[in-house]
C-alpha cells in the first residue's frame, strides 16, 4: 500500500494528490480529475469544532464507495476509512442515505461543520518513474 501523502492546507483551500483519492476509491489516478469534473466523484470538506478544532474531514464518494480522511492542522492524515456500501447491511444503506442528505444542507455534522471549500488536487504522472 502506498504511503499516505500529506494534505497541503492553504488559505481557503486544501490540496490533495489525485493518487490518494484514487487509492481510496479503487480507481486509476489518471481518471480522478475528469471524474470529479463530471460529478462522478463528489466530495465534502468539513472543519472540526470544539475538541476537533484545527482538524479537517475530507470525504469522497464514487458509486457505492466512500473514502474519508481526517487530517490535523498540519495536513497529516490521522484517520482514514473506506466503506463500500454495496457490501453493507440494510442498516448501513440507511446510514448512507442519511449522510447524503447531510451533504445537501451545510450545517454542523457531529463535531464537524461543512466547509464551503472544495478540495483541489494535484496530479502526478503515472508510470513516469518520477
């Protein structure tokens, strides 16, 4: 498994390498940017409040798969999770529907608040040897 790269945090933006998203969603890195532009991959960026202040939660969705990263204020990944709802129970499917409903309306979700920031990504050449 590829070592998880650091997320770059800038003023009003988060930068993530496309290969990180590809790994989490089980896709080819070269396809990520086009799939995001077409809306085939969607994302939510949230910032922590209270005891999670200074953290960010990045969630990426593609078909039945959800890939989530929690990063600290320096961009270091402190939590990573992948869920494939296609292989989940009916109760998990209901939870997925509830998550989707929360994405539509920005509001406090647990200890995180939905950001109006869209993560941006950097791409690297696949197979270039660099």
